[in-house]
C-alpha cells in the first residue's frame, strides 16, 4: 500500500517545495517497498523532507525555506515546535543577508525654520 501526499490546487507550485515533497514521496515509497510499516516509513520520509529543504542563505532561498516549512507543517513532516525555531532561523538569516529594512516614512511634522545669519541675509539683498 502506498500513501501519496495530497496536492492542493497550486498552478505554479514552488520548485523548492516540490523538491521536498518529491524527497518525502521517494523515501516513503522505498521504505514501504522494503517491508517497513507505514509509520516508520513516514518518519523516514519526514526526515528526508527536512533534509531536502534549501539552505536559507539568500533572499530567494529564505523565501523557499519558509514555504517548505509551511508545507512541512501541513503534511506533518515538521512539528509545530520545530516550525517556530525554523521560522525564527529564517528571520535571523534574512537579517544576516543584509536585506534592507523598509525605509522609514519622513516625518509629517513641519521642520523648524532656522533663522538666517546676518551675513546670509545681507548677501540675499545684495
């Protein structure tokens, strides 16, 4: 008997997530074929899923990593407690990559007018 992961409607599934799902399915099928029970096969497949996740070392791979964590939670490959740590690691990686923070909006209050010095005023008149 083989379990196939349900695929949600996603016209363009993230390639990193698909890679993790493929790793999960491959290990699960191999374990079941070698007479492992489905529980043990799923545990091995969960590990394969996590090992297939991208290294969060650039903006794109960080986004892919987060997507893989999210999908991993849904299929049970990643425990909720581990997900919190993994998502925090992604946040730290994002900061370490030097992703610029959103720019702060300029103050909407009027800036105080600085009085001109006497020499500046005299030059403006002349």
